[in-house]
């Protein structure tokens, strides 16, 4: 039986998707999984759409994820979540940044940013977890820590302890940035619980 799980990380260039995949890889390898992480595909310069494949299991033969095969989509921007939704398998989970980043056609006035994207994704019976990762990164002390906020939010969906992810951050992030990234992770990790507390769930 194939127990391989597939994670598609999507966003725009400059958001730190590579660090996110490194953190994932570190946790998964230390949990004893065979892990395959692809190169970034797409326009990796700032503002261009990018995607990275992460696959793990007892034995993984290829890093590639085909349409309808992703167990998870981790999206650093909501338009990218909608763009790559066809890759999600039935019953899959989307973890997304609710903050929007205007793509070049919107910036130049050629097109308009689509409205109600997250509502449309949820309407497709997709398990959806979102937060304004940019705002939480600012609260942590650095707007560039959006990627680690989202890793925190994503970590809640995974069957591993929060400490596993913190150890990965310690092993991957430069010492001078460790404190802000730890705060960013914790804000993302606790976000869903806080929302449920506020709603009385």
C-alpha cells in the first residue's frame, strides 16, 4: 500500500517558499521518512508565481505531484491557492495566507484582482485554514517572516509535535533571526486555537 503524502507549496517569488520546504524536509527526515523535495518551478524572481513539491513516505520514487494528487496545498498568497487548487486531491487540505499580493497584470491595470477567492475555495468542500500571515509576521517583528507564520499554521495539520518544528527552525534559520522566527512560528501555530477560543468552540 502506498503511504506517500504530497505537499504542494505555492506562492510568489521573494516570499521564502524554499525555507518552508527546508523546514518541512528537516522535520520529515528526522521522523524517519523518505523525503523528496523538488526544485522551485516557475518565475522565482520577486513577484513571479512559484511552486515546490514535497513528498514523503516509507519510500518515495519521485518528487513530482500531478493534478489531483496533493494531500496539502500550502499557499503563501490566496490567488496562488486558487490557481493551484486543481492539484488538490478529494478530501485534501489548503493552508493559505489570506493576505493578497497584486500580480503584475493587476499592478499595471491590465486586470483586476479576483474577489472572494477564499470563500470560493471553501465552497468547494475543501478543508481550509487561513490567517493574515503578513499581519502576524509584523507582530513577530519582521514582515519577511510570513513563511514561518504559515509553517506554524500548517504544522497544526500535521501529526507531529510543535517542538519538532521548533527544532527544525533552530537548525535552519541563522542565529540572528532565530528569535523573530520562533515568535512567527508560535503565532501561526496558536492562531487556529485562538480563533476557536474566540468563537467558543
